[in-house]
C-alpha cells in the first residue's frame, strides 16, 4: 500500500495523507449514494402517493447531504476544533464572492421554516405566477400560468425562481387562507334594456354556479380567520349596478376556485347568453355610432317644443 501511495505521489505530487483523505471522501460519497438509493427504493414500496413520495425524497436527500458535508469536513479538518476559526476567516471572502447563492440559501431556510408557500400552491411572486412544482436549496420552480394565456391557465413553461426573491418581491398565494378567490364578470347593456330584469337573471345564474362553494368557503374563512385578520360580512354572490358611457354595467361577483376560474366563467357566460337570447327587452351594448333625435326618442317632459306650422 505504501508503494502505491509513493507511486501516486511521484506522479501527482499528492502526499500520502492527502491521498488517504481523498479515498476516505470517495468512500463516504459512495456510501451516501447507496444509502439514498436504498431509502428511495423503500420509500417507493411504502407509498405511491406522489406528494408524500416527493416530500420524503427531499428530506432524505437533504439529510444525507448534511451528513456527508459533516463527514467530509471531519476528514479534511482532523483538527475539527479549529474548523470554526477557518470558517470564520473564509466566510468574509465567500460572503462577497457567493452573495447571491448565500441569499438564496437563506431564502430556502425562510421558505422551509415560515412556509409562505409549499409544493402544490398557486402563487405569484413579482410578475411571475404559477403552481409550485419543486423546491430546492437555491431555487424553486413554478409551472407558469397567465402570460399570453388567458384566465390563469397553464402556459406549459417551467420557471425557475431564485429563493432570494422572497426577501425583495411581494408574494401572492392563491390557495392559502380561504382557498377561493373573488372573480368578477362584467356585462354592459344598452340604456334601453330592461336592466332590472337582467340583474335578476344574472343573480340567479351566478348563485346557481357558486352555491356549491358557499359551505366549503365559509368553513375555510373561519379557519383563515384564526390565523389572519380576514373578515367578510358575506360570501354570497352579488350583482352590482353601474353606468358606463355606452350603457348599464352589471358586475357579477362570486367566489371561485383559482384553478377552475375559467371553467366557472365559461359556464356562467353560456347561461347568460342563453337567458338573454330568450328576452326581447335585453340587449348587449357594443361600440357603435348612433344619432339620437330628442324630439322623437326623448322623454315627453324633455322634448323640445316643435315650431308652429306656417299658415
């Protein structure tokens, strides 16, 4: 064995002690890889649920990685008591050279400890929104929604976001707290339409589609109120009335599942179109040019007096 060390030292310049440490390091890495593979195989037999499998696989990987770092450190710094001194001297240079990775690592600790979001949540951070599909020590990954695709549906792209952004960018969580979001659909009718009848029709339609959410949403609201100061006087759908330059604006406001917002809007719009098609006194407003004759179309009390006819 000594002859092998001497031969390697002759060709590489590595001392026997350095060679022994390299061998020990490789053995540690190999053992950890084997342990990880065995643990993953056992985990696959233990559960077939994707979320549980993902979570435990991450725990195993991070645990073995920490054990490996400690073992390698003990190999290369036999005087482990002085390792803190070395680390203190090296940290100043590393803090400058590796500022972004360190911030991302601290961001990972923040995400793991405070849990502003977790895998499976739908979030928006800055201007990027999507479903969290992976969390790592330096970044997390989103399945992007929105962008050129309407109504918060998936684009199919995976966006990798540095963990450090949780300290500098606002984070919006669609699925924490109440787990439902308020959605609004706007209908503009002509001034001549029977807007009161239209409002009753819209109220009935939106209540029919949102009724199944009420009990669940109310329970989640109670649970969220224990953690956040969230108070809503009513969770029932409502239709608001407003005016626009081209007609009467009726706004349907209701609670929707953030992942089914487009589906609920599609169902409501189809019912609205069918209901309005059956009414002769309700018409959608749209951009057009119109000439208004107040003497003929205006209200009787506001019509101008017509000039007397010549004898």
